[in-house]
C-alpha cells in the first residue's frame, strides 16, 4: 500500500518544477501500454497465449517504454536541473519549455501513429526497414501522401499536441512548472536519480532482450517502436564474426565446398577458400533472357496454391505452359534481398543486404556469367534506382540502367550507361514508380534495340505496382484502387499484356522468360521466421523443346538462375552458392531463409536457425502452414552446414573474396 508520506511526495513532485516532465512521461507510458494492447488483439491468431510469456513481454515493454520516455525528455531534465532559480517562469523559460515539449510531443505522437501502418504491413515494431526508408524521403513522403491523407495526419498531430497542452494546463502542470521556485537541492533530488536511471537503462537495455521466445508476436510486443528504430539504426550492419556461431574457418569452407559441388562440376583449384567450379553442360543455347521480379507476389495469391479469388489468371495460364517451381522459398522479406538472391545467388548474410552495402561492385554474379556469354545486361526499374542503392549495385555488376532518373547520380566508380524513362513514356505513376504496363513497354523498347543490333540481351525487370498505395491506371480491372488484391490482379493483368505484346515480336521465339517474386506480401506470423510467408512462385517460360513441368522439389531463390543456366546447357565457371535443382540429389535440397538478424536453413523438414546471440535452434516443420516445433535433439551435420554456409558467405564479402576475378 502507498503510505501517506509517499502520497505526499507524489503530490509534491507533480506540483513542482518537474510537473510537466512527469506528466508527459506518464502520458507516454500510458499510450505505449495502450498501443501494446492494440497489437496483442490485432495479432491474436499468431500469439502464443502463454500467461507467463505475455506478462514477461509487457514487463519488458514497460522497461523499454520508461527508457524511451526518459531519453525523449533527457534534455528537458537537464534543463530543469540547471536553469537558475531566478529565471524560472521567465520568457526564456516558457519559450524553451513550450518549444521542446511541442517537438517531443510531435515525435511521440508521430512514432506511435506510424507504428500502426508499419505493424499492419510487416507485423513487427520499427526495424531496419524503417531505418532504410528514412533515407529515401521522396518515395516515403509520396507513399505516405498517396496511402493516407497527409493533411489529415498533420491535422491529427497538431490536434493531439493542442489537446495535450490543454490537459496539462487543466492539471496546472505548466503553472506549477513556471511558478515552482524549487531549490537546487530539491531539483537535484528529482533530476539526478532520473538521469542515473536514464543512463543505466539506456546502457543496459538491448533490443534483443525482448527476443526471449520463439514467437514473433510475443517478442515484438515486448519492444518499444522508437527504441527499436534506434536499435536497428545502430545494428544495421552485423559482423558475422562477432555476433554469430562459428566454426574454424577452414572447416567451414570444407563443409561448404562439399555441399556446393554438383554432379556436373569440379573445383578449379585445391585452394581451401576457393569455391570456383567449372560447370559442364550439353547442347548449349543462348536465347535472350528476361527476368521479371514481381513485387510482393506471394505464392498464396495463385490458384495453384488454393486461392479462390481469381486474381492471377495470366500467371496461372503461364504456369501451366512453363517449368513451374511449386516449392521455392525467398531468402528474405525485402526487395533488396530478392535482388541479392537472384543476382549474387548467395545466402542472406546478416545485417543489410549486400545490395545496400558499400564496396559491392564487381562481385561474382549472374552478370559475370552472362557477360562471358556476350549478353547485354539491363536493369529496368520504374522508379529512381537511387532508392535502396539499386542503381549502384546493378551498375557495379555491369548492367546498363533504365529508370526514372530524378537527378540522383550514379557513383563515379561505376562505368555503365543510364537511360532515363521520359515523362511522355509514362501513363501512370505513384510514389514507387511507373505502373507495370509502362515498365513492360520499356522492356519491349530495349529488347527491340538489342534485336536490331543482333546482340543477345538479359533484362532484370523490377515491378512496383503491387506495393502500397496499391494504385494503378483506371479501367484495367474490376476491383477498386488502394487494396492489395486489386494491385495483385492489376499486376497479373499487366503481365498478361506484356507476354501478348512480346509474342508479336521477332525476338520472342528466341527469348526465355523467368518470372518470380522478390518476396512475399508479408512475413508476419507466429514464428520469428515464418517459413510459409517465404513461399513464392517462379516459372521459366518459353524454353525451346521443353515440356511444361511442375518442380515440387525444395528449392531456394538463389537456385533459380543456376537452374536456368542448366536448362540452357551452359558450360561456365561459377562461384555462386546457388545450384541447378536438376543436378541435386533429393537429399541435398535446401532453402536459405532469413531476416536481417535471424538466419536459417530448411532441409529434410528440419529448420536450423542461428541468430546474433550465437544461439542455435532446430525445429521440425509440418503442415501447410509450415508450423515449427522446437526439438531437443540436435542434428549436428545440419548445424554445421547452416553455420558454414552463412559464415563463408559473410567472410567472402567482408574480405573481398566475392569479387569477380
């Protein structure tokens, strides 16, 4: 029970110079608790309803909230302590107090409100995605403006700040703050302990402390959005050597080299850390290749995987005429991860995607193989490829760039051509870029140019229409603007129109189309890595003398292009981690799946997971939803394979061994 003395001290604090300070801190704690409750009910179907887990998540979250609230108010706390008593209540005092508290309240309300759409899209608190988006103000501001009424958001923020000031005035918080002539001793009595607590908590609390369970929602409930944002900012680059379980490096390479070697390959040298292999093919063909990476195109949008909404009639039709991969998994949850997987064909190394890292030019990639076969590679994107460092990455591998070019230059180190998509070539555009119909017209345009020069071409096309705000040209489909299913149906419509147009071209009969998702529409779910939310479709269409076939064998996104090379019968050297699925034994089938911190290997219905706390866990995988059940026994061979794959991939990039020779 609270004693009379404690109650008197409590009242004295809220009638003191620190009245506004503690009022706003309490307000923030209440709002953070409320948003936590909202997220629990929002994701109730994915939550582990263990009372102990929920209580721990809320307790952990409360500590994060206190830490964040104190950090928000840190400067004000110091100010209240140090401002001389004679200046309390002066114009200077009032100006600083009002300005600082308005700024803090805007930050608090904006961060809390912004968490709602972020949770809706990703099912997590702010993470490295939010950090990345902060860099690209044009795309993000335009996306917010097109997805939500920006004037209304601003009005709501202003209204909330005004309402808060009104309540603070009613509670006499400002009156007490400006009239309380507290002695320095009393102010120190309040300020110094809170400053010590601020330093102690901010030093001790690490975001990973909330990751105490295997349930994603429980872990995220125990976090604070603003704290998670700054935590992600600090840990955007994760050094595998420091944070992850390791093997002796020579042992790791020995295991990796054993797992990489296909039946039609041999190593070029006996050097222990050289993974370059020569690949033997038969009856080599060199058709044009168009790789379409479709934004957020989950497998469960397709009729083949049980969808009954009729969203993808064109893709469904193409799948029935193609090599159709029905058991393929994306390596990550972002476009840059899909690009990394499809071009570099490596497991998803921790931290930021290699697409976004410095010194990522001239890596061994599919472009290295394509250029050895005299292909002209293009990267075609409907926005400005400055976003997510896409242009520098693809240009650094030797691709010519086709994009909207809003004035963001390529790095001076990159020697490639860049072709701007002109305004008169655009019929519809939103925050992320031109509509899919327009991007496919660019593909046709540059395919025609390559054909005229009698040069085989490779195009990497990145679509954007299936991305929030889910807008597209009117009159194309029978669903309304602004909804995910509508965007999927328009995306499929544009793809069908593209293939129909391509069929009228002379180059069509000698062109192979590889059509795959970059990642799923959402990765949120019950588990930290939700395997079912990495399931993506892929087809290889228009292969000469190839009958339609469903490949139900387990495959990774990194295997898609090596498998294409296999179908074309290519002889080539490779340092890719991706493998030709048709050259694998069934026991060797695997998929690499990760997020920016947690990495895993799916093999033989066993998922081996490693993370940045050097933990190793294994789960059995079962059911259509790929549910995970942690096992007590350990398959040490799979643990060694998982660690060695990620360890060597990280070591190769860090030490320049991934560079093309």
